[in-house]
């Protein structure tokens, strides 16, 4: 049985490319995504970054990167 990933309904065209960009910009952080499904609306993808017990998440790459920069002190 093949597993299909939901279509990007939150404006993300390259699902792997934005995670790859985060990995390249923030070495030492682990990145993944989680799909949130709603019966009455489009599915959305939550981006998650983790390092040394700190877990940050946001709906957009830009917002998650800002949180990581703040956590890293700059």
C-alpha cells in the first residue's frame, strides 16, 4: 500500500525543500513536519524544529526561522 502525503494547502510548493533550507541554515537542529487535518477545512503542515530539549514550531518557514534565531540569541 502506497502512502501519499497530503497536498500542500498552506502555500508550500516544495515540502522537502523548505525543510532542507532550514537544515542548511541551522545546523544542529532537527527538523520535521506534522500534518494537521480538519474535517471542515484544508489540511495544514506544522513545521517543527528541535535541539537539546527545545522544541519550536510554526506554520511557516520564515516564522520558525525567526523563533530559532531568537532562541539562539540573535
